[in-house]
């Protein structure tokens, strides 16, 4: 579950910019949520906060009951590895790895056995209809 309670994010520069103000939200496991809004409305800021890539100026964010603000960098890295999945606009795939290897890498980093990693990566690529491109490089 993802829970935000009265989350705000301000950026201080030449002038103070409030990207998010008093946002509360709960997303239960399996629920699909869409963020929509004009450029500059705080969508990316919100996702960066939920993913632990940035910290709120105020409020609290919890992922499966863990308060992100109380976690150190190593713990946040584990949360991102185990609980949060990112699909970036620019895919950030490793150019020398095949589709199968790119999908397998995060599973390998979790310490999964090679056979289980390969099976899950094949399953995931099948779900997005890319199982016919297992050996293709990102380009």
C-alpha cells in the first residue's frame, strides 16, 4: 500500500516554488492509478517522492507501512528495489544487454536464482508482447 499524508514539496531557489501542497492519497495493492495534469503541476515530483528519490518538505509517505522519511539511503535503495517499479520516459536500459538481460537484471540484484530469474523475465516480456525479442538490444 502507498500512503501519503499531508505531503508538501517546496523548492527554494531564486524564488520559492511549491510543487505539491498538502497531498493525501492511499493506493491499495493491485489498484491502478493515473496521474494527469499540465506540465509543472507536480506529477513527476509526486512520483519521485513516492519512489524515495526525493524527500517531502512536509508530511509523511509510507510504503507497505514503512515511513520513507525514517529510512536511510541503504534502506531506501532496498525499498526501491523490492517495492517500487519505475518505467522511465527514457527507458534507461543498458545498451549492451538484450531485452531478456535488461529485465533479468533487477531480479538478479534481488538475489533470485538464475533459473527463477530467467522464468520470471520471460513471463514479464510475454505480458508486454516482447517475448519474440528476447535477444534484441535496446536500439
